[in-house]
C-alpha cells in the first residue's frame, strides 16, 4: 500500500524553512557544519514552467564554509491541479527524478548538479503499466469521454516531490517568445548530437527497469480520445491558426497514433524530450541543459524537429532553414560516431515529429492552462509549426 514518507517535504515556497534547506545541502556533502540562517525565494530568471514550480532560493549561512552555495534551485509540482494531473499521468515528475538519479552523472553535456531528491512512493512499475493497459484498452467512446473531461477525471495524486539542484548563475537563455541567433541554434544542435550519440543503442535504454516511460505517451488511445473530443472545438475556436493544412498533419498523426508512437519510441538514444530554448542555458564557458520532466529514450528527431519547430521564424525561408539544420545535426551525429542512422530515415522521422507537434498543439490548446505573458501557446507555436509543414504527408 502506498504511503507518505514520515518526513516533512515542502511543496510551496511558504513551506520552505531554513532548517530544511540546511538538511538538504548538508545531505549532499557540500557543507558539513554551516547552517542556513536566512533565505530569499525568487524567480530562477529563465524558462517558463507549466507543470511545475521552479524557484531560485538564495541562501544566507551562519559561517563561511567552502562549497556552500549562495543559491539553489528548488522544484515542486504545479499548484494547478489540472496541469499536475495531466503531467503525472505521463510521469512528468518521476521522469525528472529518474534522469537525475540514473543518468545525470553519465551524460557528456553539462546539467545542473543534483543536490537533493525526495518523493513519496508511487505505484510499482508493473502495477502502473497494468493500469495503463486497462485504461488504454477501453472502448473508443469511453476514452473520448475521458479525453473530454480529462482535467477532472485525471486527478492529481497526493504524492509530494521536491528536487533541489545547482543554481547556474549569470546564464543567458532565449525564451520561447523570442528566437535564438543562428550560432546558438547551431551550438544546441551540436550538443544534442553529443547527447544522442553518447548512449546510442545502449542496452539500458531498452531496459524498462531503467527507462520506465514511453517518450511520446504512456496511453496513446487515451491521448487520442482527448484529441478527438476537442479537435473540432479547437478548430472552430481558432480557424486562423488551425488551418486545413495544419489539421491534415495533426489528423494523420491521430489516425496512425499507435504505429507512430511505437516508431518514435524506438530506443535509439537518450532524449531530452523538451528541447525548447527555455530549457537551455548559455554561460561564458558552457551550455547547460535543464528540465528533464519528459526525458526518455527514443528516436533523436524527437528532440531535433521539436527544437526547430519552435525556433525558426515563420516565413518563406523557414522550410529551407529547417532542412539545412536537420542535415547539419545529422552530420554532427555521424561525426560523433553514429553510423547506422541514415539521413533519409532521419529526415522522414523529422517530418513525423512535425506532425506530432501539430497534434500536440491541438492538445495544448484544448487542455493546458498556460501562456507566455498573455499570449497563448497556440498563438506562439502554431505559426512556426505551420511554416515548416509540407503539402505531402510522411511515408514510413
């Protein structure tokens, strides 16, 4: 039977205490005797989170001790219960814990140092998968009903999660509202190629005890029930954004979802999963990848085409930039030692991911309560995705 850990685990900024912060940092070995006597909670200064709270906590110590951080990054689940429930259904919090506990020390790129991770027990992998198979196998009208009322029916759990990470100071980030300069985009693609090649076809990527979560979705039929329940309303709400050509690609993914999910989930590489520029920091000496809440194994195009679909400005040259960037990434992948992933196969995968992005845009507009300073995600991303779509659907 699931139970809470017999300890205090703060879940909001108001529940953080100096005593808890002292225990957290001491448990990491960064300090031994120093005590936190004061702290200040603020914004991390980068990224926008829709499924969780990310806080920069400045620390005041009673004595000077080498290694004592001036600030840490603290992550809690979202206070928006609808967003939280949808995220938990896809393992959004457990994935990030799993990444930091199982992979962070192995990756060839810089990620924030793990200082402390604590979460209440969840269901075992076997029981969770059994439940997912049961729910995903329900009749189509039932999963459509679930999709229509997902924010009410997919409830947030009572589990507590707290992740404390290294705070990276003086970092530069390009938000989703702006667009990265070409040199930044090239550097990000090089970094992704390093990450993907490092674990290429590694046996642990296909080990369900190590990578427990599907890259695209745990329950494709339930996900598609949500899509079918809201599709027409979303199109009617914003026909200027969700055009017939855009919806042709989204519907193609919907009509072939099980086959395409299985294809994109093939464990070729370790994927970041949410490679928005919000989740990539630039310092004077390095690039830092952050936010691994949808990490897992899969085909590398899932990171590359995802990134490009949100970073290339709409316009007559958008498709040309997309194709050139895909080829540049693939060349980096080959240079890093990957030999058995052809350019042709990779480019087809990128087209599939663009269709997935169109499909996701419908879901986001339908169910997530999220925006960038008043601008909806659909208004921000759909024109960028639209400019990259071709008239032809992918052929696998």
